[in-house]
C-alpha cells in the first residue's frame, strides 16, 4: 500500500500552486487566451493544464507559506510577472484597434459603434473588424503558442522566489505602451492621408463653387473612398500584422531579460 505524508502532499501542492499563480495572471490578460468570450472556468482550466505541464520541469519551489507576509509578496510578484509579459502583446492589439478608430473617424464612421462583449465597452465597427482580422492572423501565425513558450521561459529567467524584479523591465514596459499611438498611427497613415487629401479637395471645391452642396456629397464620397482603399489594403494586412506581432514577441523577450537583470 502506497502512503503519502502530509509534508509530501503539501510540497506537491506548492510546486503546482506557485507556477499556477503566474500562469493564471498571464492567461487572464493575454490576447486570445484572455478574451472575455472565454468563460472563467475555461481560463482557470487552461492555467491548471499549463501548470501541470510546466511544474515538473521546474526546480523545487521556496519553502514559503502562502499565508505569510513573504508568501503574499511572492504571490503578488508572480501576478505582476504574468500580467507584465501578457500586457506586451495586448498593447499590439490595442494599437491595431486604435488604427481602426483613426480610419473610422476620418471616414465619418465615428457614430458607427456598438457594445462589444469581448471588450466590455462600445467599440467602433472598423476597429472591431481590424481586431478580428488581427486575432485570426495571430492564430494563423501560431502567436498563441509563441506566447506560451515565452511564458515557460519566464520560469527560467525569473525563477519563483529568485528575488526582486529589476526596475528596468518596468521602464521598458511603460515605454512599450507608446506603441499604441505610434504603431496605430503608422498602420492607419496611408488611409488617413488619402482621406485627408479628399477632404482638402472638397474644401477647395466648396470655396470655388459655394452653390454646390458639398456636405451632401462629402460624406458618401469619403465613405466610399475609405471602403475602396480598405479593399486594396486588406491583402497587405497579413504582412503588416506579422511585423507588429514579431515586434511584440521581441519586446516580450527584451522586457523579460530586463526584468531578470540581463538587459
């Protein structure tokens, strides 16, 4: 008859608990894995499954009770690491949605918004379309698998209970947040420039011929022009999104290295 002592069971539970906390924080924030469309039970189940796979490959966890001050700080540290790494790729998708907002406003679709259960807020139609495209491309590029690989890498570069996290990693994470504006505007710049040119031409035409009703033709003209430009832009979105995803993966690795003090 096989018997287990209480200390053995406690050690097995703790060896699974500490990775689970970091993985659950990552799953809750990461794109694809942390979408609101997925139930909480599914997210917790995925985190448990990943913990069962990763935990046996890790060294013995620190002997710290979770209910102690040191244990609470260790839990907070694991949550911060998981959220920080997942937030990097979340910024990329926020940049894509912001590009949809810029284009939609220029096309005159600022009023065309609806409540998105996945976002938990009102979202412009064009921003939601680009976000769906980005999610599909991300799955096609196996981006979710790359994220899980980097998550497993965090346990090597930032072992559980290894000490404090280097502040340079947080600084890089904050600087990466500017990608929401820079990358989003870069993605939307071709269409925004073309639509601004059309609006500029309409303004000149209105000054030259005040008797023409520019306002009655301006909105459908910019809307049709935006749809046509989007049609030509759609085949190129795969390459654009791929470069943004590669930049996001590189940023995840760089921030992880900086948090570990190697950056």
